[in-house]
């Protein structure tokens, strides 16, 4: 991920990428109001995150989560 925010800047020199860390619940309103361009979030299949109208989801990675059982 470290190169991901800067890779488009080589093609689009006027682009100034930045990264903001936070909780999805806090950042989602900023995305929907146009203050952010995208969010990179995790979404659990057993507790899927609700994406409000106007939002779109694109899966970039799927990984199986395994429960660790104590001995």
C-alpha cells in the first residue's frame, strides 16, 4: 500500500494524494459529502457494513478469517 497513493501522481501531476486514518463510521460522512474521494475499509461477511445510498463498493481483496480456538 505505501506506493498506492503516489502511483497516480506520476500520471496526473496536479494530483496531491493524501491519506487520512480513522474509523469508517467517522469517515463515511466525509466521503458522501465530497470531502474524501475514497475509503479503503474492511468488511466482515458475518457483519457486513451498510453502505448508504450514493456509495459504491469494489472488493479488492477477499480473505478467509479463521477463529483461533484455545487449546
